[in-house]
C-alpha cells in the first residue's frame, strides 16, 4: 500500500479515536496531519482569546520543517498507538 493511501486510511480511523484519547495526543495528530497535508505553517498565530486555535497552531508549528512523508509516517504510527 502506498504511503498516501495508508495515510488516508489512518486519517479516517483517527476520526473515531477512543474517548480516553488525551488532548495532547490529539494536538500531536493535528500538527502532523496539517504538516502532511498543507506543509509548514502558513498563517499567523491566533490571538490570546482563541486558546483552542492557538494550541492547534502551536502543535502544527512544533512539527514545522518535517517533510510531508515524515509527517505522514509519524501520523500513521501515532494513530496505531
């Protein structure tokens, strides 16, 4: 199976993560997903009054510089956990 296809499969599986999944793990997945699909951060950091959006942006920024392939591979591994 090609990496792109496997990534799409695990992105679908991630939509039904167990309720016990920690927010920190969800943020890691979010950052890796955005890096794999969009690339490096291309927006300004959200303001102080948007804590959820700010946390998501920070998670994406934390994986900046990874190639799309690296981000996909790490995303798949994280969903498998």
